[in-house]
C-alpha cells in the first residue's frame, strides 16, 4: 500500500494545508463546508494534497501527476468512519474502489475531518458506532466512486474526441479500446474537475464486481505490523510535554486539597494544574508525571454520591418492576387480557450489571491551545462534538480548532463520549505548549462511562401445550440516548434502542407488550457499549425462550423454529448453525449445547455454544458455531473477524465482568480485577456466512449480543442450572 501521511512530529500545518491541481468529487455527494484538511494516518512520506479546484471534497481526491508525490496514482480516499479495529477502512475502500475501478493498494487514505458532510444518518452527528458504517455507506460510497469514474472517462473522451462508449477503465487507467491509447486518472484529473457530476450514476451489477464479496487482507495491516499506524497514544509534536490526571473517584466530587510542592520536587515534573474535579501533573515524560501525581496526595470533597453502593443500584432497578406507571413502548393485541385467560403463566426476572469498556488503548488526548487556535490529536468516534467541546472551553471559533483523527485501539462505544477531550482542553488552556494527557489504566476503568445495569421481567401466557399466547416484557434501567442525544427519545420518553431483540425480533407472538420504567443509575454515568439494547435484550429473550422450551418439553431449536414464522432468513441461519454444530448428536459427560437466534443491526445470526461443566463451579467454553446472514458481504474476512472478536468480548464479559460500587467508588481498577478470557481459554469459533444479495446489515456487535444467551443456555443443558443474573461465575458461586 502507498505509504501515506506522516506523524504530527514531521508535518507542519503549512505543508498539510498546501495545495495543487486536481479533481474533487462532490456534486450529488455530501459537500464539505470546512477548509480544514484531514490529518494523516500513517508515518512516512506525505501525499501532496490537492487544492480546492472543484469543490471541497467528500470522499475522493485525485491529484494531477506533478503534485502526486509518492502516491503514484494521485488518488486519495477520505474515509468517513474512524478505524478502531473493526476493519471499516478496508470495507470503505472496497466500496469506493469497486466503482472507481482502482485497486485498493493504489490509493492513499485520510481520515475525514470534523465536517457536516460526514454526518451519519440517524446518529445526529458525525459518528462511527451502532454497527451502522457499512449500512449507511453501502450506496453513498459506491456512488462516489461511480461519479468520479464517469467524469474521468468523459474527460478522456473529450481529449481523444471519441464517444465515451469506446472507453473502458481498469486499475486507475482509462483505455480507448479501438486504438489502445491510455490515460491515467491523474492525467485527466484537472479536466474532469471542470465537469458537472452526474446526478444518479449507475452502479455496477453484482456479476461485474471485482472487489465486493471477495475476501481480502485489511488495507492497514502492513502499517500496523510495521508500527507505522499512528494511534492517539503514539502522537508526538515538537515542544510537547506529557501529563496524567486524577479526577474525583466519586461522581460529583471536587478537589479539596493537594501537596503541590511535593509533586514539583519529583524529577522531571514541570507543572501541577487543577480544575474543579480533577488535577493534572505535567512532566518531561509520562513516568515523571505519574510519580508526580502519586506525590501530589490529592484529597477530595466527595459530595452526595459518596453513599452509593451496588446494592442501592440494584434495589432501585428491582423497585421499578412494581412501578404502576410504566411507559408502554410497544404493544400488539391485548396481551394483558390474553395473559389473564391463559392456561398457565410463567415469568422470570433477569439482571445484568454495569460494565466497563476496557479498551486496549487507554484514554488519551494531545492538544495545543493558542490565542489564535487549537490543534487536537485524538481518537474519537464523534469528531464534531469533540471539536466543538474544545471550542466551547477555549472560547475559540470552531473553524480555528483543528481536530486530527487518529487510529483508535478499541472503541466499543467508549469514544462516542468526548468528556476526556473537554477535560484535556480545560487543562491545556492553562499552558502555552502542546500537552499530551494519558489516563492511567486505573483512571480509565474507574472513571469510565459504563454500560447500564438493567433488570428485566419476562412473562408468558401459555396454552395447554405450552405454546405462547401472550408475551409481556418490562425493562427497568437508564435511557442512554436521553443524555447522549435527547432528541432521539420517543415522544413518550422511550429509548428505542431498548426495543432491540425484544420488540424487534424474528419471533411472532399472538399478542405482546413491552413497557419501560426509567431508572438512571446513581453515582455513575452510563453510555453506549458494544450493543447496549441488543446485548441486553437478547440475553433476556433467548434465555426466556429456552426456559419456555424446557417447560413445554420441546427441543430448544424446534421450539424456536415454530416461533419464526415471518423471517425465513432467521430460520435458515438457525438451521445452519444447528447443523454445523451437530445439534442433537451425543456429547461427552458434563458437556452441553445452548442456542440463540437473533435479528439485530439488520443481520440474522444463529449461534450454538458448547460448554464443559465437568467442574460444577467452572465453565469451559469448548466451541462456538455461528451462521450469519448479514446481507451482501463486502469483505467476508472482515465479517468472520468481527464475529470472532465480538464473541470473545461477549463471552468474557458474560462470564466474569461487573462494575461494583462502594461508598461511591468503583471497586474494579485494572485487569487483575477486570477478568478477560485468556488465550488458553478461547474456544474454537466457526463462522458460516450465508450468501445473500440483500443490502448489508451491521456486524460489529452481533457476536457480542449472541454470546451470553447461548452460553447460559449451554450451561443449563450441561448442568441443569439456570443463570438469570450476570456475570455467570458470580452467579454460579453464589449458588
């Protein structure tokens, strides 16, 4: 791949903003309203940027040959979604390159700057999250490539004075088929830039695809293997000093006192900074800042939340089960009346804990605030909000704040928050030099913004044969969207994310009702996580369906097949997963299989987990089998990797993880207390992709959602023990 864009330490803003002749495609595509240049992603030789010869760019820039520098093709793709390990850069490149008719290794990549041109549908801002990137980009990025190719071919045809029908393209070269003449895209870029973009460019038929649907290595693999990919934690700029912070461990508390002189005596410590609820020690390097922070001996005024503990969090949630005035979120038929007349009724209560994100890369932000502007180097899933928060804190115009997006070492929704950027700006405005703040792992875990804890009650009305006549669900817990994007709440105050897997399901019930009681968690801030509503809802529904199957004396797969009446794609993946897992075949003593079926993020999954429960208080996950129909695969390797990663993430969380509070303080501080699945514990995972011509669905959170329900159902099959409270190991040990 072309080596592109340097680290900040080797690039001046003057050079980054310099221009040259070229083509920028906008027209029918989103138009950029800012003159800000995207920042680079890799160390190495800079690809010379083009000037604004046509319009501000959206996704594609093609420089003229004399300005192409090390990028021989002159093609740069500006990618709208942030790369945080999910492989979206590869998927985005494939979509554009398919229609532009170039090879992925011919192009340079840049991260899109904060700009309204890249605002995601239904997200309310420029955001990467919710397993939406490929879903939203499926048409727009292909149109971007198609429009550019049409304009380039038209420019070549005008130069050759021939009909466009006599021209074809391949690998960034235009061919005049009758004469064999050729022109590169770069050679006609300036002429193409003077043409009007087509309004509705035709897209290639699937039988003509060269890239979509074919497995390929990720476009950033070489840069990562060679340590050239720049993450936020890698950023270096001239004159930078390093800092680490400590905020009050009790939400709402403030700084009461500190030993500033003791910290300043530590070799390498330069300054001690303070805001209302946090302190920052600045040093010549991170170790000096860390030791200085230890010497600072901060004391806190902890405030009202110092009395919050885990028992109170769950007590308030369980109290919501009896709230007489819930929000009726979804209903079909008169479920209450049918429930009353049912031959029998069954109910269960499920509890899920607060969860941290535990990303590989701790929170960090590098920032330089000056009287005339600011530069911010950070990994963020919400670049506009992050930029705007710096503008608000510093009083600078938004146009003067330049945000340089970096690779993220795991997001899982954590970087959909930007309070760490706000905090960095509050400290950086107090100094004149670039300041790089890195949170310790302890700060990262104990001051995370957590996946909410929830309590759910499921009720079923059953006929004499154990078949469902009515289903009622009650969800009690926070509404994440109420804080993150209040306009996203339904008019009645319901967070629609909580309907995932509950009201939005492959199953058909004769009557059903979903109601909601909002209970915000005291003492913590709750936020998005790797599939909040879907992960929570699927655990409840698939656990409950399994219990109903057992109560009816029916095989769990057969029971689900009977309920899947209107979603043949769901039945197909359920059948395929069962077949590939050997469902019904004999197992060794102490082993059991559990199943889950789902429709989440626009994709269908069938999942079978096999466990070994030979030790009644230990769980060994032996094998996971997943069948997935996510619509048209863009890169099958990427789908497999995301399901594998999501499954490992979800299994570890379901088995071990819970955030607990004592006197307002989070008790889990590092990975010695926040247990992850180890390499020797990882199961064999098989992923079977069902061919499909449907538009793509999301995939990044599907494996995480499937993990817990299939796991607990397997535990029941192996041991007869039903787990309704997560994490699993705590529940098993509690008996």
